[in-house]
């Protein structure tokens, strides 16, 4: 019998935003692969909103000319409908600034 064991993963190894992403965003968004519910968020920083191939965006998102950076993501994550009227994202926003900051930091590192 052969057992293959990888490196152990400890809770402290997961960035705080990773847990937030999994809990609050992971139902619709993924990192590194396509999803029918929401676009892939890997590499979202610096990307023009509504341009990732393979996902059907709202016209509000496609036409926004927005480029995702820390400030834009913070406003959008806090209140998607207020930040971009007409977006298809109907998830409730995240009011807690620390949680948003952790999530944004995580979005900066996923590929």
C-alpha cells in the first residue's frame, strides 16, 4: 500500500481573504476556471470590467470602461448595485471594510 502525502495545510496558511472568497463569493465565482454564474476572478486586477471571454456580462458592466483596481473593487464589493447600476451581480454587498480589504488583498494574489 502506498500513501502519497502532500504538504500539510494549516488554517494560518490560508490568507484571510481566501476564507471570505470561499464563503461569500465561491458559490458564483471561481479562480482559474470558467463558471456559469460569475466570471473567473483570477487576474481581475488591472482587467477592464466586462471583458473576460467566456462570460456573458450585463451591458452596464461591458460598457462601464472601468478597470478593476483596489478603489473600484472596494466600492463594487461594498454595494454592487450602487457602484454599477444594471449589473447582473445581485449578491449583497460586504459592509465591513476589514473584510473587504482582506478579500481585495486575496484577489490581488490569485491567478
